[in-house]
C-alpha cells in the first residue's frame, strides 16, 4: 500500500534533511578543526590515505592498539593491516571521494551525508505504509536518536554506512526489487564483519512473518557463513586480534578453551545457557536504560512492535551479551547497529501491525491514526532525546558542544570557543613545520590532523617498525600539554599521559636525541637530532 507523495511533501523532507546536514556539518567540522577529533578518526584517515597510495588497509595507528603491541611484545608497524581488526571492504567504495578531497575533514562530511541520506531513504520507506506527517516524525526521530546523533558528531566510523544500506535494502524488499535487495545485502556484509547480524535479523523476520521464508532462510545462511568465514579464516591471516582482543575483551566470559574465536564464543553460549540468560538481563538497570534510550525518540513504539524485536534482537546481542564498561553505552558507534530494525518495526506498527496480526499481509491492515495526545507525547520524547544527546556529547569520544557544556563543574573544566580556536591556531603554526613524509608521534587530539602519512603513532611511544622491518624513532614529536593539563584534572587517562609525556620530553632532550624546535601555548614540537 504505497501512499502517493506530493511535491510539497518532498519539500518537507528536503528541509528537514537539509537542516540536519547543515547542523551536523557545522558541529562536526568545528569539532575537527578545533582539535577534538581523536584516535579512531586518525585510524580511518590513515587507512584511506594508505589505500590511496597502494598500501591497502595498512595503519601504524591500528597496529599500535593490536595485541602484540599492547602486550609489549612488539612496537607499532607501518605495514600492519586494519583488516585484522575489522573487515571493512566497503571503505574502498568511498575511496574516489577521498581521492578528490584527500583530508581527514572529508570523513566528517562523508559521515554526515551518509546519515542524512539514511533519513531520506527512511522517509520513502515509511511512506509505503503511513501518511506524510507520521513519516516526517519518524525521520525526525531518527535524526534525534541518541544512538544516531552522538556517533554522527563523533569520530568517523564505518558503521555510519549501515543505516542507509539497511533502509535501502528494506525499501528494495517493499518494492520487490530482488536485484537491488541482493546488492544491498552484499554491501551490508561489506560494512564490517558483525554487520551480518543485521542481515541475519532481516532473514529471521522474513521467515517468522511468512512473507518470504525461502529468501529468509537463504539470507540467514549467507550472513552466518560469511561472519564465521571472515572472523575465523580471513581476519586471523592479518592479526590474531579478532580472537585475543575482540573476542576475549567482549565475550571472554563464554570462552572455556585457550583458542578464542567466534566459534568458541558461540559454543560457550550454547553450553552455558544460564550464563547467557544472566548476561541478557544484567545489570538490569543498565539494560533497561539502554533499551529505553534506543526506543526513546520513537515514543517507545519499538517495545510493542514484533518486527522491531525480531530484526534488532541479533544486533542487540552484542551489547546485551558482551562485557566491559562501554557495551551498554548509547554514545558509541556500536549502538547505531541496532537502530535500523527499530525504525522499520515502528513503521510497520504504524501501518497496523501488532503481535496478533504479525503474519498477516500488512497492506490489508488499517494504519494507526496519530492522535493529538500521542503526538504531544512523541514530540516530548524527541525533545528529551535531544537533551540527552546534548548531555551525552560531553563524553570523551565526542565533546562536540565543548564550548557550551563543561566537562566538569567541580572543579570547573571548560574552554570557550574563542580560546579553543586561539589554541588551535597555535597548533596549526607548529604543524606546518612537519614535512608531509616525516614520521610523527603526537598526543591524541593532534593525531587525526597528522594521519595522512605512512608512520604516525601516539605518545608516549616514539619507536616504530618501518617498511624494511627495522626499528626506527620518529622524526618529530608534538605534544599538546595544555590540553592534557586541562583534562588531567578530572580524567586519570589524561593525567597518566601528561606524566609519561613530560618524562619522555625530559629524557629525550637530556639524552640529546631530540631538540625542542618550537613551543606555543604549551604545545611542544621536537625534532630528532
């Protein structure tokens, strides 16, 4: 049951999406150019830069967080592959854009465009079953969702491709365009190794709803085999991190043997069902808070939508069954994987679907009407979601509203926009003194700006392994001590970095291996002698 779309309605979605794009670009670019982009943004930019220069997926920054480096067995290597961390072939599709605009700032623009485009596709998907005003509210809910807006305003991540691809796949399904459906299925798998969970959820939905059970079985098989093949066969060829770092860190409680892998995790879950049940519900407060945050901008509708539960439950397993401080956080990119299924489920609910008529042809159901009372409730939920997004953006991964919201009130840790830009101008004056082909070690906030090179690592590490597999010290060191002093007051990590980097600078200058060649606003630039 497709609703005819009027020109005035098209204008509405253009205005809403255009405003979202403009706002996210302004905030995202200000965040980048005022040195709040951090390590992950640098990793992705270096991967793009290396891809552009024929060293596909190499990254010294990714190498530095690999198990063999963090364990102290090895130093960062310029030839290590990012594919051992996350299998992301889709990044090659974005390479032509990066070729035209080779800058870390390009990634900010790409991410905003991808999420904005996802909202536009979502509108047309919603119009298959519901009228214009509800469709617009669904799009506004998407743009306002904590799990969408906060990651969009944070570092670039490959998961930002997922919403537009999943919505496009679902729209292809509604149009019964199986060629496009197949194409978007392949593209979803290419986002990263666990994106197959989204595709698997859609397959289960097709089976459970009895709409396309054969296609559903095929999709489930393809996505499951793909994930197992990539994580157990392909990724270990590049590094053992998929087992040692990712599986142990996130799902180590299920692994009994000494060979961590996705198969070991799955077997551990099968043989320990009570542990799985316990992990699903605990900690109960955090779990409820996480689900509530995912549903909030949609006025909690996904909670009563069978399709939302079926499609999103498999991506939800990662945060619900995982361990660690951040797994149940809405502020990080992984939360974005859950949202597409929730929004599709909300569309079908507005189309008249519920648990009683789930297997019926939705075109024969009566769409729900939006009452004035529920509209007010929905708008209130969107406003609350935006307020929570504003508060959440003060996290270390984002800090996009740093010029409005202090990191701490007691003690007060705050920097104004003019002061941060003044500080940024001093950093830029030091960056121009570093040749494009020089190796560098930098503090976290400067890494993204210097990541368009073969060798860059994070302080206090200053040694890396070059293409000849020889250990080598970096040519330049640049440290933003002003930033570390400000945040070291309240954050132990920054305090530890500050102490280690101050000690490093004292040692290398006393040993006369490096000279301080410039210093501005407590940002220090050293050159190897």
